[in-house]
């Protein structure tokens, strides 16, 4: 199958996952995605959980607290959110195992440009994360305590957010100058 066809099928599956509101169907889709991955399933599942797990914990924990304070039942929404996000992460992990994203969007110069811009931003943020981690470990004589790790994580998150916003603004300006947005003059 051509990469473009696989990309189109992935997009349809993701759209379908966003339209389904039954956690059982979404969980069944996640099981099918894991089974379809074959030998790569443990790796794809592990990466999906590592990628979306912290976000689900933060968002889900916040939702759980908010619902408990108002007397609502948090579980229906949490179950739906977790299964939907996990299914989309599994589909994306399986997609990236089968195609080269740049080759899949090669038919469109605009999509190629957008994917290249997003990829380069991700590489910069990954390098920043590694540099900050190296800076923390190189300055310590013994393993860092929990308080220091939390403080460092907060500083890292603030730096990444600040740089992400600055780079997003630069990217938007560059795209606008190339005619990507149809803004009135």
C-alpha cells in the first residue's frame, strides 16, 4: 500500500475515533490496533502509554478532583477520554512504524512544509530537554531529591512553554509572509 493511502486510512480512523462516544468500542479498537501491530505491539503500546500517560494523569486527575468537588461522577468522562486518547496514540504509533511521514505528504508542498516545521520544532525542544537534564545531573554530587526534581521540572516546563510560544509566533509570521493564511491586509 502507498504511504499516502496508509495516511488517509489513519486520518479516517482518527476521525472515526473522535466521533465514537462508547468507551467499549474505543477499547475494542485499541485491542484491534495492538493485535494488528503484531510483534511491534509491545513497543507501540509502551511508547503510546509513555507519551499520553502523563497527560492523561494530569488532565484526568484534574477532572476527577473537579467532579468530586461538585458531586459529579468522573468515571464516564475519564473512561471515554482515556480510551480515545490511547486509541489515537496507538494508531499513530502504528502509522509511524509503517510509513515515512515526509514521503506520505510529498504530494503536497504545503503539508511537507508544515510537517518539516513541526519536526524541526520538536527536534529543538528535544535537544533543550536533554541539555537541561544534563545540566541538572552534572551539577549534583548525589542523586537529586524529590523537591529538586519537581523544581527542575517546573523550570523546564516554563522554559519549554516560553520557547514553544516564541517559536510558534515566528513560524506563524513566516507562514503568513508566504501566504499560508488568508488574512485581510
